[in-house]
């Protein structure tokens, strides 16, 4: 299914459930292996994150010339 959805895509959006962060890794790994650019968004339910905000932060390398 993922191959069909990503065929011809210019990029992807991975939306994280802040209560289930570990469930997002397969999607992130897939797009990294494919070489498809992606953005990660964290969903805050009722305006609250289920875990510490620092857990989401990390280095985000971007190709040269990218904003």
C-alpha cells in the first residue's frame, strides 16, 4: 500500500500521535529509505501533548539550498 501511495509523490506528511510516538517510526523509516522528503507534525489533543515537548526536537538535516 505504501508503495502505491508514494508513487509520484513530491513529499510526505507524517502526523504523530503524541501518546503513541513509537508507532510513527515505521513511516519515518519508510520515507527515509525511499529518499522522499517528509515533514513531521505532532498532533496535540485538546491543546496538550502527551509527553515532554523536548522529546520531539532533534536535528533536521535539509539538503543544500532548502529553506
